[in-house]
């Protein structure tokens, strides 16, 4: 058996290295063909300051103990910092940071950087328990193995990033009466996912939160940071109603816990009546607004510094009108930036493409005009929101569990506000529908559970609320129960129909004097 391995031999199985079992096979092959006693892979930790032992043969304690090596220190740290192969013929505390190596009795070491996309992502090193002079052929063979491992890392990160994307981007955009949503996400180049994201969520005060952002970076590291940014923004959105205040808190948190991270974020809240959109931009491009009967234009708002760039900047919130029929188009810079063209050209093409119409048609037209047959060089996120001209009926279905009641109340508040129903009438309708839904949750189903369906519509000067379940009515549990029908009766005309296929409650309430027709 030859004492060294050919570099060409490592290149043949590159495409097969896609999982941890293949990684282990690769390391054992390195050990056998280079005739060494130890093989170790250390990967660069988030932040780029330390290497973490991730896989090993012959010295598995490195992984079990979670050994960390500062970049620039010791043998592996030197390989990463200098980005070149390094050999050692003396292994002790003066040359090696990790004492496990000299305690193991290793006499000679050879290490090479693991490079992916031109960047150091880790170190691969081998060791011998007897004095050994590594040859140039050894170096080339280990570099080829590191190249194979780099591909394995990229493929695993791509798979993890794709899974993370599915968990972080909304699986379904919300279905809200009188609002129409559509979105696109397209990874740039050969990336599967990076730091672009969009989000739409309900807030306790009946407003809707709308976000689009871009964390600087690519692949899994950017996706991980994006996930933390998304979660933090949602948390702050529950604490304050001012978008500028939300971004200020987000910036403070990320500068403290994610130093060096940078992101652009546009956060807005849409009033319960959907007539005004309140926006704050942290370095993000302004949305395009297309109003009925007028050319599309960019929202006039102050663009403040990106997240992570300036300590405690002053941030601003701008309110823009959103009359019926208006489309608001949010996007990331990958949609409008081109390497050989000014960004103004892309922005103007976007503005001239966006027009009032269904959100899905807006997204289709924008992607056709600005992306076409080309693979975008950067990631693209696009979110279109349209306030429909006509306010139709609202119909939602939720699980028959107590936690769903708050979702029903939030949806009802938005619908009532958008239809101009408030005051005592609005309060009575919320109370009556809440009692009907609570009854379905408590009495309609057993442990197997089921659904509650709620429909609100405005017909001939009155509001009609229909609450349906498909369960079999059960007796009330506990004392002083069964007063729901009495409360509902004080809020409107109530009709209850029970049958073998479930229970239907219909509540009718005249709109005078608040809303005569």
C-alpha cells in the first residue's frame, strides 16, 4: 500500500459526500490512505473567532469535550488565520493550543484550511504517533479531502437552510376580509436561502404587523441570524405600537448580542380599519404604492440607518393613507439591483410595473418584468398587500380550543372596524359571537376535538353572525353555567339549531343608529 494518497483520488467521490455517514467514511479513508493515527475536523463557529471540533477519528475526545480553538492561536488556529497548509514536527504546549493532542502522544501534525466560496469555514488536520515528515503529495491529498469536506458542509448547510426557511417564512399568508396578500421568495445565484424574509402577523390591538428585511450574509449563518431577528421583532411588536420604537429596541438588542451583524428592515403596522399604514425603515427601500386612478409612487418616508450600523440613531415613523383599492408592494434590494446598472433603473422599472389589481397578479407582473428568465444574483423577497375596494363577508375556521378564541376576537375587531361598525353595536357583537364560540369550544366536542366556523356579513342594514360546529352538544360542566344564550339574547336576535351534524347559532343585529343603510 502506498504511503501517500493521490489528490485526484479524493476528487472522484466529491458528489457522494452529503451526510454525516459519508463524512465519517471520508475521515476514515483519510486515516487509511495517509497512514495517520488521527484525523480531526474543526469548523468555524458563528462570529468567526473560534474553531469547534466537529468530527474526529482516533482522537474522538476532541468532539466529545467540545474543544474550541481561537483563530490565530495554536496549530489549528494558525492554519485558519494563515489560510495555508501548516506542518509541525514538535507537538507541545508551545506549538499546540489543545493539550489533548500532546497528551495523546502525537509527534507530527499536518493541517489545511477548509475553504468554501473562497472563505475559511474550518480546518482539517491529521496526526502521527511517530515522527513523520509530511510530503507535498500528502499536503495535496489532504487539501483534496478538505475540498470534498467543504462540499459536504455546503450541501448540509443548504439542506438545513432550506428547512429553516420553511419554518421562518409564513407557510400561508393570513386570510383577512378586504385584504389581499401575495408573496414571492427566490434565492439568488447558487444559494438555497439567506437572510431575506417577510412576515405578516396580527397584534393584540387589532393592527397588522408587516415586515420585510434583509440580513447581510448568505446561506445558513445568515438564515440563523435572520431567525433571531424575526423572533425579536415579533416580541418587541407586542410591547409597543410605534414601528420606530420597535426598530430601536431591535437595533439595541442585536448590537449587544450580535455584534458585527447588519440588516435592513422595513416594519409597518396597518390600522384595524386598514385606512392608514405606519412605516419605519432601518435602511430599507421604500415600498411602492399604487392607488386607484393614479400612477404608482414610492412611499415618502425617512430612511434611517440600517440595524447594527449606528449606536442609538433617531428613528422615525411615517403614516401613509391606504384608500380602498390601494396596493402596497414591499421588496428586498435583490429585486432591483443589477451589477452593471444603477439601482435607480431597477427602481423605476419596479415603479412603472406595479399597478392597482389583485396581489397575485402584481407579484406575477413584477417578477416577470424584473427577473424574467434570469437567475437573480442576490436573494429576492417580494410582498404585495392590496386593500380591496369592497368589504365582503368574513369567514374563518379555527380549532375548537380555548386558545383560538383570541384569534376569533382579533379577526372580528378588524372586520368590524373595516366596515365602520363600532360603539355599543360593535361591543355587543363581539360579546355575542364570543359566547357562541365559547359554547362550541366547551360543549361541542370530546377529546378528539374539532373545528369552529365563524361567518360575519352585512346584509340589508344588519350584521349577521353565524357560528357553526360539527360536534354533539354536551351538558354544561360546573355550577352557574348555561348563561351564554341569555347574554347573546341581550346583544341581538339569536336563533339556535341543533342537529346530528352539529350546532348552528345565528345572531342578527340592526346597525341603527351607528350604521343605517
